C-alpha cells in the first residue's frame, strides 16, 4: 500500500516596516536592535522630505522621530499627521519635550536615555493601541447632540462638518464619549489612551493640553452648553444634554 505525504504549506509572513527620522546622538543602536528583535525592517532617514517620498510609495507600520531639535520634531509631527495616519513614537532628548510633541500629534514619547526594555514595552503598547483602534473593537457611532463620533472609522463630525483630530485627541474623546455622563479622572483617562501609568500631576498637565485642543476644535461653548465639562478636583465628563 502506497502512502502519501502531505506537503506543509508555508505562510508568508510580511515583515513590518519602521521608518526612523533621527540623529545619531538621539537614536541609538539599542533602540534599532529592539525594533529588529520585534520583527521590524528599519529604514533610516536624515531629511523629512526623504521620509515623505518613501511614505508616499509605501506607508510604514511605525514611524519614529528622534531628532535633537525639539522645534523641528514638533513641526515634523504636525506635518506627518496632516498627510498620514500612522503610529508615531518620538524619542526626545529631555522630558521637558514630552508635552509639546504629544500636543503635536505623537502617540507616545520616550527619552533618549531610556533603556531598551522601556522602549520595547512602549512600542508594543503603541502597536496594541493602533490595532485596537484600527479594528474598532468598541465599534459603532455615538451621537451626542450635534456631535457624531464614529468609533469604527475614527471620525468625528460636528454639525455635519468633519473635525480633524490627532489620534490621541480622538482616543480621549472616544473614552469620554463611551463614558458620557460619567466623570473620568485625568490619570485614568490618560492611562486608558496610552497604556502607561502616569502620576497625578503629570496626567493632569498632559490631559489639560489635550482637552484644551479638543474644546477649541469642537468650538465648545460657542453654540450653547459645552460638551466637555471639567469637574474640579475629579476629572472630565462629556455632557449628554
């Protein structure tokens, strides 16, 4: 009796792509090695226009900005956000640069002095968040007065007009929307967005910046009752009425 041997089929696994715009004194070989260990093919760029040209042809799974000039990084972050929606992590020379780059649209930031394990953990957390929002695990469209928040498409419409938000701003609004009518303290709000445990003072300062931007973009209070309320001493709440 002749036996047949089943041939195993191999599934082609596509390598994830990470683009790095960095300076040698900020972007370390340890960080690059951490990305490669996670299965990333790393492409490095020195100029922003080179990054844009490459991204136009092939969008990366992760973008890392690691330049010593904080002002340039803020501008680069805003420019990238205006063209592409991709996970962005910034390697900053100093902790004082954290708020400006997050306000400019970065999804997370680590200092250049962070060890490899911290960087790896933050990258993994960022990719989990990106996957969560891309697949729309919460799902659905939530309508509150003239505000529509599409959790699947990550879109916001106010009085029939689309509102452009950074990924962090959208995620904060999504959390508040899903918990509409309930107060969310700053630390819990930021941790649910960034999967990183902040102390109360740091969380309050960061959330304050993002909430201010959200209120400005939602023209909060100009057409009646505001959407986002600050409950002093407790946190923030999205008002239903």
